[in-house]
């Protein structure tokens, strides 16, 4: 028993030694450890700034920051979607970023009041089974999927953050009523629902469903593993929320006493090195002009985009969730 | 009822003082204050955090009732309730059958089966769900084995199968511990008086096991209600799925919190049902002085029993492990190697062992109060342990975040709070088996100690705790194993930079890096096997000492 207790004490010491670094930058990351930790390590190596990261879902972290208010231990919030960033911005908890940072990316990928800046782009697409569906039969916007011919054929992930952000964008571009009708139409079409994007792509590859509404990069990761998969990406041909490019991005907490290092962190994420990493390792769109995306992807400028301000996304997020619930999808 | 009373009399014939536990013997005494203080030390802060979250939700919004009183809410409650009943029933059948076969018959390779049969407990339920999904369906592994296309394993059937497989070990472990403790002499007396084995099982064994099976079944039911991972993977529209969706999709937390309260009410119905059916059939007997005589299985029965054990273990443990190993092998072949994170292993071991120790310590006063000083207040104490266990972890985590950030900032995001929350969350897993142990301990032993001059406190430490140590340790092992699998509270409450194996699995699987997820999952299973080995094997060695 004594040996057991001393073993446990040893473990406590060892793990607290791993966690305690007082001078470090604290980053709340909604982006997953497996994707961004290598990049953060490079940042620490190059700048000598130690970084302690808390990984969790973007929405959970946004909510945690709201609870923490002015006393957040975090210096930087690195999130997967503009809705989570907007939530923190709305609460007035970010500090304004210098224009030299926000101007690095096209204006539509950063907050209009410089509260946060996009670091990489993720397009909403249709994933379809290339062996069974002719892309010319696919509708020009997501509205076509409520037609009876698509009944039971289109997978959606109504509880997923990126789907909800897309619904919020649709409210901004098409209005509340049209979005409600569309969601009801998808429900009436008994569209199969999944927990996340990745099982939808897997289901398309497995021949379970023919089409699905997802983010663009999941398929590319599947294809990198096994190039024979049947799935293909389709970008809507008319400007619509269904083909919106939504940035993952970062902002600096107003309460941070470490603003300079925090800016260095964001600057690094917008460096050529980091942008190449996003293009090559995570199959996202780099936002720094001049850095090419994966060769399987159309150029970011060629994707038809609705005219909405992503800064407003968070203001209709609750409404989006309510509409999805009202349609009976959650 | 009359039949159960008659069994208690059988017990008293064997020389145990003929008094019913709980009521007449203990009610005149009132519990010492320090017993209450220690019982509340762990539970009170967490409960206060949860209650204040609930109150804030009601204060913040006028839409509470609108969220609450939709037909959809009722339908969801009904679906979750149905799933809970189906899972609990199946887990009882499998768990009790397995426990009886492995403690009371001469089935071969008993020791090995004892460990293996408990193994699904250590496999995270989302891993079981993932492997069932990938093995089912017209093109899956099962279809290839039988040679014709099979339906996809999803929805109610999939969720039922997954949760049954990952929870029956609760019933199995707690019931086998109780079976080992019961005095075989009563069974033998009944058999010598001409009762058939079936009748002995029905009238002697089952009533004696009632507290243990009840404790196990309650854990199964409440686990099922609070589970999120497997119902969402199986695409079964249960309560937790909607609660998580509301949390992730909204700034306004009110609807999710209100739905958590409804879930707690459903749990209340389950808890009430278990307590109603408890009756007063507690039975204590002397510590068994010799092993029970084993029921000899015929060759056919031997085969049938082995088939039952084997098929359960195949689905619940072998298949997931094979699939995980397959992913790792693929990754090794691709030259990516085996992903091993030392901080994650250290973090998992630290969190889980501290949680187990704290939970065991906290359970002692609660169980003693509940059994020896039974009253309306102690009943609520026991119920609050169960209510906390039934809540989705995300709700508890959010409650504790908002509470500590306001009122206990120095310990915000500290190991201290994380361990407290782990222990409170899983406390029911210790109080269940420990309560079942204590019910089998004759209160006269404690009284004898006190009459010989030991105080209540020293009696508790020197007499009661050693007598229920097996139940406590079994519970501690359960807490250890479930803490290893815990995710939402770890993500939100742990010190920044702290990581665990469960976190690694979640992060990697979320990004489709299955080989990485599989490496961590295999390490997690390997780590959990130690306490399960202890649960299944050690008690047998201890008994003869």
C-alpha cells in the first residue's frame, strides 16, 4: 500500500511538472492537438516563447471564456469557426488586433472590427459518390436537396458546429423564413443525420448514402489514405451559404497580460511557413495570398460566395440552433 | 414479501441475531456530526455548483417552460427511458448469468473467464460502437462471415447492443462479489430439504443477491441515461444528444440546462423504482467459512455456458481489440509507428488513481450513514450521489467551471478540482458495491466493538471499513476505470496542458487519425486491465486467507 501511495505521489509530481510553466503563453485551442501541436512546437522553437495549450471543442472553449470574463487565464483563443470567435467578440472580451495583422488576409476572412483574424479557410461542399452520382445532376444550391428526388439520399450533421455555422450564414444571406423552410424540407425529405462531418464522408465512401453536406477537407484526408475512395467534392455553382468558405481563426483576449507574445503567435500562424502547413497537412485553404491550396481544390477565388459579413454569424447562432430544433433535426 | 421474510429467518436459524437491519436496531441513535461532515465534504461543493447553475438558468430566461413542455421533450424522455429499460434488463440477464456460472459451477478455465468477462468494462463505449458500426452492414465483417448481407447496426438496436455490452460488467462484478460473500450453507440446507437447483436459485440465491443486483442495475441504468458517445455514434435520438447539441450550438445555455434537469427527473424515476423494489430484504450472515459446493455442469451445459460467455466477450472485447490492433498494424505498415504519449499516460494514471482514492474515502461515511443510520435525510444523501452520476458530464463540468471561476478562483483549472469532480461524478460506483457489502455485515459486530469501549469513529475504522473493504476496493477499481474514459470534465476542468489517453483518443478520432486513436485506446485498455484483474481474481485469493 505504501509503495502504491508513493507511486501515485510520484505521478502527481511528474504530471504537474509537465503542466506548470509560469512564463508561458496560454492558448485555448478549438483546433485539435494532432493537427496544430506540431505547428505550435515550431512557433516555440523559433521564438523561444513557451506555449501551454488547452484543447477542447471551439464552442465549449468560447463558453468557458465567457464564464471566465475578465479573469481568463487564456491569452489567445484559436478557434475552428467564426461563430465561436464571434461569440467572444460580441462579449467584448477580445482586444483589437493591429491592422498589420488583419490586412494580411482578404477582408472577408477577418472581423470587421479587427477582433479576430482568419488563419485558414474551410469550404462547405457537397460530398457525393462519384460511382453513382453524375455531378451535372447535382443542384446549383443546397435548396435543391429538399426536392423529392433527393429524399433519403443526403446526409447532414445537424448538431455539428460547422453545420450550425452554415445555417447561421444561410439566415444572414436568405433570411430566417427561407432557412426555416429549407430545414423543414430537409427533415421532410428524411435526410439521414450524423453526429459529425467525417461519418458522412465515410458513409458516402461506403455506399450508404449518395450525397452529404460537409466541409471540404475530410474527403481529401480520406483520399490521402486510400486514393480509390468513391467520394468526390462538389462546389455549388451559384453563390450560396452552402458553398461558403469559413475561416478558422484566432483572437487575443483583452485580459491577457502578454499581448506582445500573443501577437507573435498570431503573426506566426499567418506566416508562409504556417500557411504552407495548413495547405499541405490539414488540406485547408491558406488565406495568405499567393500560397497555393491542394491541387485537388479549385482556387479559393473561384468559389461563388454569398455577400455576408462573417462577423455577424454569432448574432444568429442561437436562432440557427432554434430553427434546427424546430425542424425536428435535433 | 412473505417468502423473503422467511429467508431472513433461515439466516437467523444459523445463529445470526434475529433482528431486521436498519429499522429497529438503529433508529434510536442519531448519527455523529463528523459522519455527516465527512459525507458532505465531497458531495456538497459539487451539488451546490450544479444547483446554482440550475437556478441561474431559471433566472436568466423566460423561455424555460417553452423548451420544457414541448411534445419533443416528452418524446425524447420516452426514448431515453425505453433505451434505459432495455439495456438494464439485458445487462441484468447477462451479468447475473455470468456471475452465477463463474462462481457456482465447475465451468472450465474459470479464472481466465473471470477476467475476460469483465473486460468490456475497460473498453470505452464509443470504441465498441465504432467497431459494431464498421463490422455491421451489407459489406461489413459479419456479412462476410455469414455470407449474406446484413442490416446496418444503428439506431435503437445499435445503442442497445453497445450499451449492454459496455455496462453488463457492472452487474457481473458486483453480483459475483456478493455471491462469493454469501453463506453457501443456506443453499445447501434448502437443497438437502429437497429443493431443485432452480428453486434454490429463485428462492435463496436471488433474494440474497437483490441488493447487489440492484446496485449494479442502477449503475447500468444511470450510465445509459448519461451516455453521449455511443448514442450519438449509433444515431439514436436520445436526450443526451439533444443536450450536447444545445450546448455546442448556442450562446444561451438555458435550454441545455433545462433539458439536463428533465434528464435528472427521468433518473429520479429510475432511482425511485429501484428503491421501491428494494423492500427490506437485506440479509447478513456470517462470513462464509468455506467455499460453496459447485454445481456440476453436464457436457451440454458446459458448452452452452461457454458459448454464452464467449459470444458476449467476442462482441464486447475481442472485436474492438482486434479492430484497434488492425488499425495500429496498418499504421505500422505505413511507417507511421505506434503513437505513444507519455504525458497522456501519466495524466490518465494520476487522475484516475487519485479519483479512486478520494471516492473510496468519501463513500465510507455515506454508506455508513445510509445503512446504519437510515433516515429520510440519509435517503436523500444517497439519492444525491445517484443524481450526480446520472447527469451528462458536460453539465457537471460547466456548472463547476462557472462556480469555481466565481467563488474559488485560486483552484480554478487545478488538479484538485478535477479530482474532486471525478470522484463526485463516479461516487455512485463505490457507494453501490460498498452498500451491498455493508448490508451483508452483521451490525452486532460494530456494537460489540463499541461495547468493548471503542468509539464510533474507531469502530468504523477498525471494524466496519475492513469488513466492507472488498466492496470499497471493487468500487474504487470501477472509479479508476471510468475516470480513465472520462472526457468532457477533463477537457474543461483540467489544468491547461494536462492531457489523458481519453483526450488523445477523442482528438485523434475527431480528425480521422484512427491509427493514432487506436494506439491510445490500446494503451488505455492495457492500463485498465490491471484493476479489472484485481476485481476478478484477487477476491478469490483473499477469501481463503
